[in-house]
């Protein structure tokens, strides 16, 4: 593999280690208007942009998420810390999952943990966020190691191709295929897990509907015995 290509991968890996996320302590303690939300998200997630002109979050995106039942509606046009946590989850998932898949995954989360008033003394959205993203942060070095291992394998590919430009293209294509297959397999697992979430939710809703139906059934009148004169 040519030095220029190796330098490219080194730079990309360096960029990977720089990717940061919104730390739990960085969320504002007050509710924000939409303009403030987009400003906050764009400034805190700018390191994750692939291209400088990529959009992190816009007003149109937020409105579409709410319209598609991915995001609970704002209260008096203001968005809470819980809203921003959901928006961050959507930001990371939207590149690999469909709207319906994200909805299937996030709806049970927001139903149970979104409203702080319902979770007094219980797990909160911020607790979920902290646990998940601390785990993900710890995985960055493992991901870098895996990519470096794939790079070593890729160096052995197409070395018999004499044309330098063709060789570099084929090696890049090979690397894309290795990474792409890795993403494909993991996406299959993700979709399988989402299917179980949907099935569990449907089962729970059916049980609740049966319980309500049983509770609303009118009580049967006691049977009246008939006495016949002999």
C-alpha cells in the first residue's frame, strides 16, 4: 500500500479518536427554544461531521422528528434536557436505521423514562444517556484497533497490480468492502434486536388491553332460581 494511502488512513483514525459527544454535565438546566437547541447541538457535535458543510440539526429536522413521532412535542415551544437526549440518539441512528426502526426503538424509551415527574427516584433519561455513552466512549480504542487490523490485511491486497493508481483504488475498494460487511452484519443484529422490542411492546399492549376489557366487563347478575309449586 502506498505511503499516501497509509497517511490517509492514519489521518482518518486520528479524526476518529477526536470524535466527542455531549457529556451529561454539559446539558443546560433550563429548557431551550428551538434556535437555542440547534445552536447547542451544532456547537457540541461539530467534531462528528464528515464534511464541514454537513448539518447536525436544523429546525426542519426537529419538526420532522416530532411529526414522525420520534420526538415528544415541546412544552410551550421549549425543549427540555430530555428532548435533547432523544435528538442525540436520533442523530446517531438516522444514518443507519429507517424512521420506523428508530421510532420502534425510541418510543418505549420515551414512554417510560422521558417525563421526570413520572420517574421520581427511578432511572431517568439522563441516567440512560450516561450509561450508554460512557460504554460507547470506552469502545473507541477497540474500534480503532479493529480498523488498524483490517488495514494490515488490506496492505496485502492487489500488490501484483503494477499500475499505482489502479492498485490504490482497488485497495481502497477492498477496505470499503471489509468495513461495509462489518456494518452490514452489525445492522442485521440491530434490526433483530429492534424486532424483539416491537414484539415485546405489542405483547405488553395486548395484555394491557385484555386487562382493561376484563375490568370494564359488566358483572354478571346472580342466577335466579325458579321455584315451582307442587
